[in-house]
């Protein structure tokens, strides 16, 4: 599992404008819908909001990994967003979230979905990776940082 296979440069936002959890999910799902003609933003948003009702995907340390499954998908899709100001996301540590990795998977793809979640979680445990993501100056620099960490972090 390599993120380079499922993360596109156009699915990165280095300056999220969202101020609420719902706005973050809408902004990230809008990027994916724009780049994936088969997907509808409202459908993506609905799936993500239903998942959030089960429990926040804000895992602490300024990180959230919203995720869900969508029938119309053929492959995993990952998007990334960074909020400089942070967003209240009902994280387990109660702190604002700055770094968001959104993961969407086909409905019948549990194994790959879990591997991708585990990979992203493992990558984000590295303090220097989180710091580098916050300090990146551009989308292309963010992409490079993510791909380098992905390659350095076997699952």
C-alpha cells in the first residue's frame, strides 16, 4: 500500500478555510467530487457525517482521519487538508485539528481500507512529519513530504 497510488496533487489543500467540522468535511469532499466525476459531493459528505456520528475521527495531536465507504468508488481515494488556524473537531484530546487525511474506500474493500488507515496513522505518529506538514510552503511541497514519509514508513 503506497499513498502515491491513491493521493493526487489536486486532492491536497494547504489552506483550508473551514471553521467547523462540517465545513472541513464539505471542503475536502468537494475536492474529491471535483476530481472524480462518478462521485457526488453530497453523497460523500453524508457518508462522512454518518461516520462522525459514531465517534469523532479526530485522533488527537492536531490530527483527524475522516473516512467512509462509498459504493460508486472503484479504488481507495485519499485527500489531505491543512488548517493553519485549526478547527474544533471533537478530537479525543479536545484540541483543534490542523491536519486532515480523508480516506474513502469502495464498500467491499475492508482490507485495503484498514491498511490505508493504519498506514496513515503510523505515518502521523512521527512528530517531525506533522511539523513538516505544518511548515510546508506549497501543495507540491506537501505532496513531496507525504510521499517521502510514506516510502520511509513500511506497514
